[in-house]
C-alpha cells in the first residue's frame, strides 16, 4: 500500500508522548498504523514533535483498502498559528535591520555587504557599488589613503554619473579619497575590425556622447576622450592614485584589449587585487574566442605575473537579493602577483584557531 502524508511541527505542550491519534469516524475494521517523528527544534531550546498517522481502511462497499490520513486530536488551531508566527518571526530576524549598529568598515564580506546595501539605496548600479566597495575594503585593509576608479565605455554617461555618486557616498563611509575617470571615444563605437569585435552585435557610431551636456552634469569625474588605444598608454605614463576598481564596457575585443593595458602599469599605480566588472561576457554567444572574453584570455596568456580571474562563488557572499543577479557572474579580480603588497595581510580577523570540536577561538 502507498503511504502518503504531510507533517506539522507542534510544541511539546500540545502533544504528549503517549497521545494516540483519533480514529476516523467511519471505521469498519482494521490494522491501524500510527507514525510519529521527533524533530529537533531550536525554539525555546525544547524538542518539538511532529505527528501524523496513516490508517489503512477497508471499505466494505467495494472491498478495497486505501489509506486515510489524520491529525492528532491535540492539534489546535491556536498552536498551529503560534508555530507559524514563530517561524515567520525567525525568518524576519534573518533579514538585516535598518537599525543595525554601525560597525567599523573592514575587509569582511558582511561589512562589504552592509556598505553595499547602504550605498545601493541611493545609487542603483549594483556592479559598480560592489566593485568600488570591495576595492575600498582592500585599500582600507592595506592602508591606502586615496584610490582611482575607472569606467571604460561611457556612452550617454549614466554609468559615470552613478560612479561619481557611489564615490561620494563611499568616501564618506570609508574615509578614503576617490578619483573617478571615464574613458570613451566620445563619438560612439569604432568600426568592428573582424569577427573578434562581434560585428553581428555592434555597429560603428552607436552610443555617441553628448560631451557638453555630460560635462555640465559631472561633478568630479574626468572624461578621457579618444580611442583607448591612445588614451590608456598616456594615462599609464601619468600620475594617478592606485586603481581600486575597473568597469569594462567597451563592447569590442579591440578596445578591451587596449584598456587592459592599464593593468600593465607599475605596481604603485594599482591595488594588488583589483575588482573588475566586464559588461559583455554573458549570453548573446559571447565566447573565449571573441569580444571581452578573448581580451581577458589573451591578457592571461601574455602575462605570467598578472592574471584576470573570475571572482569565484561571489553569489554566496553577496546580499540574498543579488544571488541571481547577472552582474555577480561578471565580477573578476585582476591579480597583480608582482605587487609588493600582494601578500600583505588583508583580513582584519586574525589569530584564529580551531579546536577539536571545530569551534573557533583566538590565541
Ligand atoms: C555600451 S557603451 C558604454 C555604456 C556605459 N558603460 C553605460 O553603462 O552607460 C560602449 C562605449 O564604449 C566606447 N568605446 C568602444 N570602443 C572604444 C575604444 N576603442 N576607445 C574608446 N571608447 C570606445 C563607445 O564609444 C561606447 O560609448
């Protein structure tokens, strides 16, 4: 006979161990079978019981036997409501409250998430908020007073304006100065050269900037106009605060390849690990053989001490509402292995030990 059933968790006061379930009304004869499960509960430190029973019935009308399922008589609506409310309360308690005490910002994921949520309330460019905050977390841990954040591919300017607002908020919270740069031709996309520039996707002249209009809106960002093939080498030769975050949204392989030349700068110009956001690597037939992914692939082949690698498993560390956000899959780190501070302690949580029972303690 197939047994089917459901389970309800009750508090111990409502169901005593020796209670038997109620017989159903229309009972001809038979072998009744009661099944009960004890399940642990964290509620109030006591163990709760869940009860269900399966009663095989013989039906004289048709001579068949079928199971019926019933609940113990002690299950009252009030108890069910109480258990449900307690569950909802526990669930709500998992959500961070707006009134959390402000803890000092450091390089822990939970602190990064807290500041991310704070800034994201006013600037809705989640990838940029995450990248800037994560870059600042490392800068703070290592002791940099000022950093640069960069957007490659500005177009209308919405992203650069967002980056400015994020920088303004983040500076106040973290206490590190931030310079903002935006690189673009100003005239839209260059002509795709070959299959690597994904000509099936991109068209020359798309996304041209209204430079004058954008300049009237920008507060602090510096607009670096021209092909990145020329502006990036010039920038690398200039003096700027160490780069703490880079967004790459140039669409084409050619521009991306040249933008990544920034990561060849001297170590002083870079953080040892730089969060990078790549906008055009998910969906649409993007591959390791074209577009931004090819540029990443080639950068890694051409540099033994500098590598661009995905931020693996980031979805397990971002706030719950972003677990399925596409940008989470687009976050990478540029690793500058030859940076003198690559090995500098960046975790502020120190002196941890584990005992035989797997519990953490400090020395
Ligand atoms: C999709 S748009 C950027 C959108 C922008 N990040 C945003 O979120 O609003 C791509 C931009 O990359 C710029 N671009 C592409 N290749 C370039 C190159 N080789 N040098 C400079 N800019 C380039 C184009 O001018 C275009 O404005």
